C-alpha cells in the first residue's frame, strides 16, 4: 500500500534498526542510560537550549510543557485547530486543570497578535490567569513566517507570558524556510520536537528548554507514566534520525509539490498551495469518503471524510514513482 494518511506511518530504515540493536543502555529513570542522555543533549544543542527530556510521544511532551508553564486554574492561548488543543484529548484541562483559550488561526497559520491581546485576561479574580501562548510550526503543513516568531516573543515579554512551540515538524519548517531549527526555536521558552514523523524514528519526542524547566518537566513525566527504563534502544533511533534524516525532508517537500501539480490538473479537484510535506485537496463534486474507498481499492490509503479537505502527507516511505502512481489513481477514481 502507498500510505499517505500521515508521516507517522514511516518505518525505521535498516541503518536505524542497526543503530538500535547496538545501543548502549541503562535505567533511564535512574539517569543511567547513556544513549538517552546523548539524544537529549543532541536535541537540545540543535535547538539552542540547555537541556532536553526524551518522552514516548509528542502529546506527552506538549502536556509536560503545559504543566510546567501553567498551574491549576491558569490559562493558555492556542490555535483553534492546533494539535495541543484539538488532538491531545484535552489532557491539559483534564490532568492539569488548565483552561485553553482557543482562537482561529489566520490563513498563514499564525495567531494574529492583536486578537491574542484581546484575550489576555486582566488581573482580576473573575478570570483565569493567562500564562502561556502556544504556537505550532509547522501547522497543517504551513511554516510560520520567521518575522512573526520575533513579534510573538516581544508580545509575550510585554505581557509577562511564556511561549511554547509545538515543533513536531520544526525540521520541516527549517528546511522549507532556509532558517535553522535553532533560529526558529530561539524565541521560545520550550519546544517539543517529534522524532517519529518525517524523521522516521519508530517512537518518541524530545522536549527542550532550560535546565530548571526540564528538571520540573521530568517530575511531570514520571507522574504521567513516561518514565522509561532501557529506553536507549529507541533513543538510538532518534539519534540516527537527527544525524541522518533531517536534510532528506527536502525530498518529501519536493514530492508533495509534484503531487500537488499533478492533482491540480485533474478536473473537479482544488489543491492548496504546498509549503512542506502536506497536500490538501478539496472537491465539490466527489465525496471524500467515496474517493478514499476508490483509492484504497487501487492500493492507496488516504484520510477522507465528508465536509473536510483531504490531507495527503509525503514521507520517508514515499518515492517519486509512488507520486506518479497516486496521480494516475486519482485520475481513475475521479473519472468513475
């Protein structure tokens, strides 16, 4: 099957599996796993932060960050369709008593700062305390404008807020913008990066921030069940990903652009401009669920639901020949 549902479906390369098999391990809860320590140091260094914390998932990484930044009854401001708000099970509210204040994102993925300012609560006991602004880069395949990041930092500094980045795909943003991941991350107090999407590791994320912040985050990780033992086996995959799989993300972006061009030539399909590895397709004539069924019969998996755009994600497991096959399959499916 050609699987375009997400870049989370990637599988470890033979070289990554070899690195995992050779990993030196210890008990990471005791702080004794050297491979985990190396991954955390590597990730923190790449993003210009002092320390890192390896966790099983991006959801747990973001949740730990929110729990450090905010106390019970506090509030964070976030995008209406941001992962930390929409796709993480309401964990901040359920487990941390943290109130989300969602806002609609602009077309470029940003949260307009004048609108954010209108929702920062005054110092009044009627309101939750606004503590944090949470951004996402990339967000739905879009790269936040670099100038916006500096403006967001200035905005939060003026209002005494912290700034967290869900940087699950921060390296896609770096490749697409030509700015280093460190430059993108420098404006943020904490950043979560995902190893198991386009970078191709089988599991894991890393939260990076100051040493004091990570010390507190590790307490939350333990409470959330994220303390792992000989986790160097999977940390080795993350090291391999960061050292070998970042630059190849450009191939995913190129394949996404080729896919978009091919699909745009099919009557009845509307294709959004592509910035990274996500292609969004819409049709007023074809039911997305029906289209998904037709493509699956042709060996292609996509996510398609009524009333939503179809999202096609290129990744490590997709080559240019696959793109040609997908375009041809869309042509056939749309003609039926």
